[in-house]
């Protein structure tokens, strides 16, 4: 956070050049923002993901501007995400833009985007990290744990995880300083079965309520 007066953002999309190519940031600003949530997509989808869209719709009404970030490989129309090192390069490249309003920035993402946020949080000076559907391990390969990335953020961290996520169910996560909220019956994209006791709208509301409450505690 800078000592300057925070700048007001307007809704819209901006293209940002990074060393990994051009990224795109779509802003959903709060009228009287106290935080910025910069959040990106995973390796299998874009910013149209249900959790990202829901956060962009809800949080600005509560003082959190949301910046939905499309990594360069998505902007370029590629089908396969690049190596983690390249993803981190793209994220570093967009950071000055999301920090420009002069507010504390929560670094976030879903799936592969959550890994990026965790890996880069300390070096970029993130205020906190939001990990949506953190891929703790490849499906069926618990021995290939990525827990070190999650445990190494060094800032307040919230994990929101589907109860049936094949990339890591809530009970598989190690103890640490992070908070963890379970979305019952949710898969990796937080979809729930039609016959589940929790409906899809309720599942999404669990996500938005958890993130909203957490951001309020952050300040």
C-alpha cells in the first residue's frame, strides 16, 4: 500500500504487456474500495468460471474492487497453459496495474491460478492470498503434493475447496496458518450433483459468503 490517495477505478478491460505476452484485466470496481482482489483463472478455463463471476458480482458492493485477470496464454487463444515459471512471469507483469489504485492487493486465483498467487505472494508484497480449488496434487497422485506452495505464502491465506475435489479434498490438506472453507459436494469447479443436499446456488453463496467475511477481517 502506498501513502498516496487511492485512485478510483472505472469498469472496463485493459490490456497489459508482460514478458510472457499480453494479459487482460477486467475491472469490477467498488465505489469506496478498501481492497483490491486480483484473481485469475485455472489451466482449463477462463474468467467466466462460476466462482470468479460470483465474486466479481458480490464483492464490489462491500468495498472490494475485483480485477479478473486473463493470463497471456488465454489472451493469445492457446488451448494449453504454459509452464508454471511462465505463468508466474505473466502474473508479475500485471501486478503494477492491480496495485495502481494504491490499495492493499489480495492475490488470488482458482486452480493453477491459485498456485501462481501462492508462489508469488511474498515477492510481490500481496496483502493476502485467496486460493480457490487449490490443486493440492494431481488426481489420484497424493504423493505429488504441492502443499509447500500453499504453506509458503507468508501472508493470510484462505482456501476454498470442494468437498469432492479430486485435486485434493479438504481433509487431505496439511495443518498451517491458512483458513480452509469446504463447499460440500463440490468438485474442482465447485459444481455439485443435482441430487446433493446443497444446491448449486447455495454452493456459490458459500464461496462468496466465505470470501466476503474473510476480506472484512483483513481490513
